[in-house]
C-alpha cells in the first residue's frame, strides 16, 4: 500500500512538472548541493547450500545429546520490507556526470525459512508422525547505517525531465544493540541466525529527475547485492551450519528531494 501511494504521488508530481519549464532551484548549476531521501526496501537472502545440507544436526556443545534435528527438507530466504531515511551530497562533474554520497539509516528485517521432517526434534518436541514436518522461521532484525557512493550518468534534459543511471558500491554497518542478538543463554536449537556487522555491496539504479520551481524530485529503483558471505560463524548452530554462502539482495524504491 505504501509503495502504491508513493507511485501515485510521483505520477501527480510528474503531471504538474510537465506543464512548464521549471528552474528546479538551480541545483544542476551548483558544484555541490544537498538533499534528503525516503526509501522503501525489500530484502531477501540468496544462499548456496553445503553438499551435505540435509544432514541432521548433531550437538557440538553436548555430544551426548546426539541428533538435535532431523534432515532438512528445504531452506530459503523470504522477502521482507523495510524503510529508510537519509541525506544526499551531490558533486557535479559535468552536465552528464555526478558523484553522489547518500548516507542512510535503514530499518529492516531479514527472514530465513527452514523446513524439517518427518521426525523433527526442534525444541525438544519429538514427532512420531511420518507425515509431520516442522517449519521454523529465523528473523534477523537489523538497523543499518549505509554509505552508498555512486556515479550518476544523466541524459540530456527534456523540458522538466531527465533520465539517469547510477552505478556504485555501498558499505553497510549494523548498529542494532548487542542485547537483541545475544543468544548465549539459549540451547543450540534456539540459537539465532546471525549476520556479520558490516559488509560491502554493489549497486545499480535507474531513475528520473523531475524539475519543479524550487526543487528537483527523483524517483529511483535500485538493486543491491552483497559481495561476500554475510553469515556470522562465530558459533556453529543448526541454522548457519547447512549454509555454504549467504548473500543479501535489496530492491529499493527511493524518492530524492534536492
């Protein structure tokens, strides 16, 4: 619903902007200018499984417990929404190229689904029904400070419109409190799926600059892919053990005001 409202606002602004040649606040003539942004994000995991990922997990902390889970049927990342707010620092190189830094605060969840069966013992609940399977969802709650740096390649301006492509990289750092990720008192079957506190991503985006009398608005759609494995393997548990490599993908719809 929020995304639909945002798209409707962009359409209304676009109709208004098309009526006359606007000044846009003169931002395109400034060597450096500033702005702010609102973002709606959708994040999901992309994973590569180990060859023996289906193998039941054996307790490492207490080997006498033996098998904690039965074999995995499947595991996969689920899409999850989030939102962000940030600032824009734009440096003009020439009429068609800008350099942009957009530090942003992003609030998002990441979801991973695990399906076990038919004889699962997660949480100490032994099931004897061969038809029974158990699904467990692991949520990673993240509060990210992100520093995207990109090159903005712009087309010629046509009346009050200008299309652009953006390519760059992003450094992300999780600033969520340690209390939210502290699972030290928990048994192995209740441990969290943890991510590394920081990582790098590559980004590509497409957007439109819409010029108004005193400002410029830019709707943008961006894809981001993390570069390396983001699983925190400080401790082995039933949820990170089957994963060979875990990547993070973001699809972000942004509105920039400059």
